[in-house]
C-alpha cells in the first residue's frame, strides 16, 4: 500500500472494552489482481478492543472487503 485511510463510523465503549465500526481504503503501490498501481481496495470492518492500564491487551477484527 502506498497509503491507507481509516474512517470510524461508530464507536461504543463499556468499561475496558471498545467496539468500532470502521471503513478502510488502501491505495495500491503495486498491481493486485488486475487493479493497477494507484487503484484502491475498500473494506468495512468491526474491531473489538480490550484495555488494561491504558494499553490494548486484546484486539479482534471482522473484515468485509468489497468485491474486486
């Protein structure tokens, strides 16, 4: 990837846990499956984070990539 962006659509927090709904866009630095350099991939995902003493101790992601 030559660049990536993340846009948080929703966030929920409860105690030491946070749930995020995120849109991701990555710009290709090299061709990938017929997409040229500079083309983009997009995904929508949920990330669940657990914190302890201000640090992330566990992260789970569930990704859904848009069709190529």
